[in-house]
C-alpha cells in the first residue's frame, strides 16, 4: 500500500500508473474536495501535462483508491471493480 497523500508522486510514476490503468490524467483527476477548479484544471483547454504537473504538487488531485495487482490496475470506485483484477 502506498499512502500517496503523504509520499506524493513523481511525474514518471503517474505516467506509468496511467498507462497501466489505460486512462488519461483528466480521467483520474479528483475534483471534489480538491483545488482542481481553483487551479483551473477542469478547463477543457488544460493539457494532461499540466494536470500531471498539478498532481505532483497536489497529490489529493489523484482519484483514489487505486489498486494494482499482477493482473491489472483499477480505480476501485465502486469497490466491486477490484474483482476484475483479482
């Protein structure tokens, strides 16, 4: 288990995780309870690179929990999504 809210992310880590999830930075961006709107990350003109940079500085912007197993990766919302990678 990685407590990324404490440990944070690097941009390469996020890119690798997105690759495993098959998602974009925008897809995994958490908006509620974060500074996403204040940072103007919800604007459609904001690039994935800009979102990734913001996620490095503000780990709370990454949706959670993310579960990784040898069979794959999912954002476990709802929790039943985990069954597909067990």
